[in-house]
C-alpha cells in the first residue's frame, strides 16, 4: 500500500480538510467577536497561533490513533479486520459537509449584509469632481473627532536602573489624573482604562481610538543618585503631533511633594495649551 493510500485509509486527509475548513470558520467568527466584544487585536493573533500549532497535532493524532467501539487506541494495536476507519471516514465526510455549509452561510451573510463601500476608483474621481454642481458625486464626510477636549494619561515609563522607582512613575501619572479630572471642560479617561497600556507597544493613534480621546499625555522618569528627571509630553492624536513637552529636574527630598509640584506644573501647562481652566 502506497503512502498516499495509507493516508487516505487512516483518514488523515479527511482530518486535514475538516481542520482547514473549521479553522477558517473559527477565524471568521473570531473576527466578528473581536469587534463585538471589544477584545484586543492580539486575540485574533493568538487564535491563529493556536490553530497553526494544532494542525500538525491533529494530523499526528489521525495517523497514530484510531477510533474504535472500545475508545481511542493506537493504530498499531488495532486488528485490520476489526478496524472501523471506513465508518469514521463517513462521519468525517458528513462533518466536513456540515462545516462547509456553515462556512457558505456565513460567507453569504457577511457578503450581503455588509454596508456598501465606495471603491477606490470612485474616491479618486470624487477627489477631482467633488463640489462641482451636477457632478453626481457625494463627497464623503471627514472623520470626526470629539469637539470637547479629552485626554488620557498613560503610565509614565521608568527608564532608570532602579526598579523600585516604578511606584514613583505610577504616582506621577495618578496625581496627574487626580488633578485633570478637576479641570472644567476636559474629559479624562479613567485610570483603569489608561493603565491597561502599561508595557504595551501600541502607537498613540491606536490607543487614542480605543480610549476615544483627542489628546494623550505620556512621559518618563529617570533617577540618578538623589536626583530625578521627569519628562512629560502632550500629543495631539489626530496627527500624532507633539503640542507641548517639558522636563523637570528635582532633588528626591520629599517624594510626595515632588509628585504634587510636578503634576501641578504639568496641569498648568496643559490648561494653557488646551485653553481650559479649573472649576
């Protein structure tokens, strides 16, 4: 018996087809659930990784083991005359057909229920004739950003050699949040939402879109001996542009006093930059 025929006899090829179709359907469902439940984009990557790892394992299992009336046994321990691989193959065929039917239904639903988008060619033509009477081309609305100033304070990065300064870095960010929530006319993302991005390597526009803010405040803390340097930066998330940046050097005599002083200085600068004031 040739190797290909043995693969067919042990249902390895059927398992591979069933796995591929099921994996495709699972990825489509994952894509929908990520948007529906607000899951991070990395969730889809983890699903893909698990499916890739599981594929060779599924093939190995199909090759080395066999389903029998008594349960799962090693293929080498099953007498050919008692083998039910043909019955298992027919069950796999029905499973593949069912999963394919689900995949087709999902594909049709996704294709015909999605809103129609203007193609790239229409957009190109719109750029040339939009605004001309009688052109018949509707210019798409620009992306809208929140009119009211809003901000998220990201955890300040500890770039000193002292891991114990982590609490000082977090304290600066928390004190800034405490002061910013008192600023009239400014929406502030919560600490829980902002601190989720601690240690995450995401770009500023992506974070701003998830938090629904139009400004990001980030910074860093460095310590050398008894001196500390705090750098803060205000970023306009619409174009990832720095609106303001400053550096503060202080002696570490009273940690809480330093946190209060620097936080107040930063907030005063932000009020001036954003044109807002205290309640």
